């Protein structure tokens, strides 16, 4: 018999949920979560202790939801696995040359090497596929005895009567789009732990709730984000230069909009190309996806893609606030690590080394706490370890980057140049951000629509063909994971005042305004969602809330 029940009613009728006990539960199988699990096992082995660790990963497999540039600084990998080369880690393409270029509509200007900020110097770093590196880390974790449950999405944080985190619960399966119990229904399960670590990536669904519940951001700047959109290409060998790293700023964005591109020449005639747009932009007509497609048509950029083949596509929000926006990372029973906390260094466009290091730092404290027979308290040494680490020093030097660049391309570049070249990142001032990204969007009446060129299907593409090659899939009959607090807001506010920005900032064509019988309404194509979280961040009224879909859904990236 089918019925519509609330989550609490489902639990009352079909519960209790099966519970599994672990020393440590980690939510998220990215670099931070895996590094945390691996280092716990490494440290425990040195003490001849057994510490049980499980990782919940919402993707269909480890690495399925991982998308990043990426150039990796191996500093943290060297600490986690000093013999990573012998173990076969997929860091195989060392950076050979850096280029920083400023683009106008038809020209480009290369920054002389002596003027390059240290943040754009990549000698000793590697061009990688972060999804491949993550898969490799997953294998190392399993070899050390870490249990990994791919395809299981943590949907709820569990608390005790003292407001301490006790673990998480996975979502129920077999509930229809209308909220009915179907014949395939399965009650979610609970995973209890002495400590629960959240490593969900930028704008983590549960991390966001924990930050609010414990007021972890009470003494930090609002977190700032960018959306990064990426494609993987196989290009003509005649224009391929393995090890070349190119970054650009300027066109097609206006100087008051933070953003830029990356173009990384990998092995096997492949290049990773992407575009980052700061989500503090003001013009509601701006479309990060179309800006990226337009960027590839620049006369000094398109030559890399002519006679080439696009292999994959993906998008993900990235944290950009840096040290000034870092919240308190601990609470009773757990901690935030990686981009769930916001450790990414936006000035270097790098976060994987920071994610790994943060996982290692909290792992050290967890092992100490368990050795002391503690549980469900605050891991107070984790922030102390961070403050004493090279990661803190690195982020401190970059603490003003995002605030400086919010002043515009030219003013921001000048400020960053002075800070890095003259003061070595230790200028005697602090620049702060005071506004969350969603508050920066201005009414459409203050701006003109942007006329984007139609895609040619060879170098530039549309959203739907892009989503297709991201291998995105969601069970068609599951409840929508893109929810609205108030269903009237998209039309009465977002469309009326901001010209419907959700139809443009989403890189996957999820949000579509359609007219039926003369009445406008918002159509949500949730099956297209690549889990980038941009809507949850940029919606001007914060009416859109991203919640976890059934585990195993979403993109299935390969080589990204």
C-alpha cells in the first residue's frame, strides 16, 4: 500500500533504523576524507591499535563526483605517502612552464616571468586528474583497512540530548517523486561514531547545517565562492605542449567581475580547460557557462581546440574566502575538513593539498583522543595543529587575495602584486569581505542583457550536450533534491526583479522558466544536476535549498 508520510512518520512506522558502530565516520570520499582515514590508520598502526573507520561517499564510486583543475602541489602527498611514486600515485606530468595572460577581446598580453606572483609559479607541481588521484587514494585507504561505502549519501546528522554529534544517517530509498512509499522502499541506516568528520566539499549540505547550528562562522567573514566549469579535451598534437600551464584574466569578463581561466596541458595530447567566475558578481544577466564557452573562441585560445575533441564536462562550486572566511572547524563530536571548512587557497587556485593536510591534522587529534578514551567532545588540538602548520602560513599570506580582487581586476591585481612582491604576503593590513555572494546580485533594471553567441558545436557547446558527457544520472522517480522554501518566490521575486538568474547561473540547465497558457512558472530539471551547489549559494533570496539525492546519483566523472 502506498502512502505519503513525513520523514518523522516514516521513522515512527518503519523504524528503528539499523545502526552500525565505528570509532570514526567520515562523510565524503574526496581527498580530505580519504587522507583523514588513511592517516588515522597509519598513526594507529604505529601504536598497535585498531581504530575502525568508515567513509560514506554519495557518488557511485570513489572519484565519481570529483572535478578540479588541477595542478597539485605535492607537499601534503609527500607527508601522507613519502613513497607515493613507488606506490604508483597518478602524479605523472610535472609543470614545465607557467604563463599568465591578460586577454582583451582580440589580443593577449603575457606577464613577464619576473612579474609573476609566487602564487602563479608551479615549479615542482604536477598537472593531474584529481578524480584519478582520489581513486588511487581510495585504494590505499582500503588496503589499510578503511571501509568505504560508495553510493550512500549521508542525509542527516544525529545528535544526542547534550547537542553532541553522534553520527549520521543515510537517506531512505524507494520513495517516489510524490513522497509515496513504493515497493522498493528501504529505510536508511545510522552510523554512530566517537567522532564524525565532514568532508563533503564546498558548501557541504550537512556542513552548512552544522555551521548554522553551532554558529561556527560567528567570528569569520562570510564565505565566498566561485563556480568552476571544466572540460577535458584531446587536442591536435601540433599545438600540445605537455607540462604547460596557462592562466588568463580579463576578457570575456568585465574588469569588475572576479574570474579567469586555466588551461593545463596533460599527457597523451589532453588538456584540461576551465573557467572560474566569482559568485559575488552583480549582473543577473551574466552566465558563467556562456562566458566559458565564449572564452574558448578567443583568437589566441581557440587554436588549441581546433581539430580537437571534447571528452568530458563538469562543474563545481569552490570556496574562495580563504583564512578570513574560515569558520571554527570543531564542535562536540566532530569537525569540518577540506573545502567543507574552506581551506582552498584561491590565490594559487589550489585546494587538494590543503584538503589532504587538513585531513591529516584532524586525524592526529582523533587518534590522540581515542587513545585517551574520549568521545563526542571537541577536538581542540586540531585548530592548534593547523595554526602551527605550513598550511596556516600559506593561507595567511593569501588572506587578502579575494577581498583585494573584489575591488576589480586592475586595482585588485595591483594590491595583490604589492602584497606578494613587496611584503611577501605579510602586509601589515587585513582586508575583509562583509557580504555573502547572494547579496551582491543587483536588480535586472540596473543592467543590460548580455548577448552571448550561439554555440557552434565544435569549440563552444550548449548545456544539455555538456551534461550528457558528464554521465549525470538520477533515478527518475526519486524526490527532487532541489527544494524551494517558498514556491512563489521564483516568479514573484527572482523573475520579476532579477530576470530569473537561476536559468543562467546553473551550468546544467536545471532551472528553466516556461510559459504555459500565458502563465510563467519555474521548471526544475533535477535529473540534470551535476551537484555543483551554485544554486544553493547564488540564489538571491536563498529560497533554493540543495539536499542530498539518493546515493549513487549525479555525475560520473572520468579523468576529471
